[in-house]
């Protein structure tokens, strides 16, 4: 899904809709986000479409074959993901594979979408708690069904998660607002982020030191955006149970950064832009939290995403 967000088309009505946008990013979808969500990824597709650093990646991704596939999908479903998808949130629980839930907002023709699939033997359409639910008759993975939440909102994922959301919505008291820490972090609108990840499950994430960073953590928030449309800005904030733990993790991260800088300097083979990136990294202890920020220079981004980049770098995205 993140790859899809990065490569959506540039020339679309989303530019016009972005200008008229009034609510902070993600606010329109937060009302659908389960209050007990433990980990979530939010992507502002509209904002990513205007990022100059991603123009090369978009141009590379949309080959003639993929453009034709997108057009065929539009004809069969009445949804054009290149132009219609504005933003989405992925909610999940690392300990529960059945928790996958993807909520997307945009200018969808949801009525036409449902009509198109009523004729398909691969999909069973049925009403459930006030919504049309499209269940795949032979799902190949955890993405088992799609539900229409409103005229501009769809959600999909495991059958358990999708129907659980509809049950929660039907039972939710009128006027209830977002209260979870994950929802508050995703609703932040003053940092210019286009992608956010939040989790209360850092201890469950793979490939992290077993004690440092995992132990005594409460919450992790990551954000990425562009400064003036040219320099990528990355931010992370780790909330811990106390200032002592924050001091410990800040020192650990500083040690990792020093080791990396020393290794690259000794090798003399630092890629273009990496030295500038590492020199921009700031690690601060803020009470019981550790804040990290960094700026990714255009020279490094261009090396990754321009049309002349080695396409083998993107094989895993196909």
C-alpha cells in the first residue's frame, strides 16, 4: 500500500481537492479508526503526489503495462486508484494477523463499485450493519473483504477486522471522539508529515536489540515529510516509562550513530548525500522521551528515485 501511495499519478483532480481541503490530514479517516488499534500507518497520498523528489519513482513505476492494468481495473470496478485515492490508514496488531484493516478515503464511486462486483462470481455482496460488504469467495491472503463506510470511504482487510469495525461503529455512542494515543499521534497536523507510523508494540518489532529500545517503551511515533518540497525530513519519538530509560536509549542511539559515521569514514566509500544525512541527525532526550530528527538531501534522494537509477533497487516493490 505504501508503494502505491508513493507512485500515484501527478496530473489529477487531487490537486484541486487538496487546495479546498480544510480538515487536518487524516481527520476524515480517524473517525473510523478502532480505538483499540495498537499499530497504524497513515499516508497522505495527495501530499506525496506533489513531492518533487518522488517524480522519478512515479515515472519509473507507471510503465505502459501498469498503466494498462490500472485502466482495466478502473473499467471493471469504477475506481481509479491513480486519481481517486486521497489518503489511507492501515491498522494492525503485530500479535494478531486477523487484525489487518485498511481504511481509504477519496473520490470513490462506491455505488458503481458495488454494482460492478454484484456481477462477479468471485465476490459475494451482502448488507451488514448498514453497509455493503464485499466478501471474496476465494481469498488468497488476509485481505478477505471490503466494506463501504460512506460515499467517499472504503475499508478492507480480514473478515474479522472489517466486520468488527462495522460492529463497533453501530455500537459507538453519538459524538464519541478519538481518544487513543495512536489516534492522537496520527491526528497531528503541525509537522508537515506525509507519512506517519505509530505503535505501542515496539517490543514486538523484529530486528531490534532485545533490551535497549524494546524494554520499558510505551509508544513509538515516526513521521516523514518534505521541507519546502525538496528535502525529506524524518522524525521519530520514543516514549518510555521514565527519564532514566530515555537517557539510556539516547546514549545507545548516539553510540550507534558514532559507530556508523566512523565506519563510513574509514571505508572512504560513503554514497553521495549519506555524510550530509548523518551530520543532520539530532538525538535529544526530552524528559521520558527520546526525539530523533534527520534531513535527507536531494542528492541522496535523486540517487534512489531518478529515472536513471538502477531498477534492480526496486525489484522488491514489483
